[in-house]
C-alpha cells in the first residue's frame, strides 16, 4: 500500500470517528463522560488536522479555494435567518 493511500484511509477513518464522537457527546447526559468524550474528540480533530497538513505538504490533497467575502456573507446570512 502506498503512503498516500494509507494516509487517505486513516483520514477517512478519523472523519468517521469524529462523527461518532459528536453523536455520542450530543446523546450523553453524564457530565464526566461528556467531558471525556469532548477531550477525545478534540484530540482526534487535532490529529486529523496534523495528518491533513502532511497530505497537503506532500501534494496528496489539494484543499478547496478559500471562500470569498461574498460567499461567507451568504452562508452567514443563511444560518442567522
């Protein structure tokens, strides 16, 4: 397996884990468990970010172009109203 494929597989798995953490946090009533899950999710997000930066540096992933100010304003307006 190539490094690029391995990184993409790990990133896909981490993305799934982040969704699972979000769901579990939303459904947890116990404050200590909620805090633990939040901490684990935050660590998972940091790992995802760091690994995605490796993929970008190696040219394995090209992120989308930054949104324009107009696009940002449209999205902000849609969620505020």
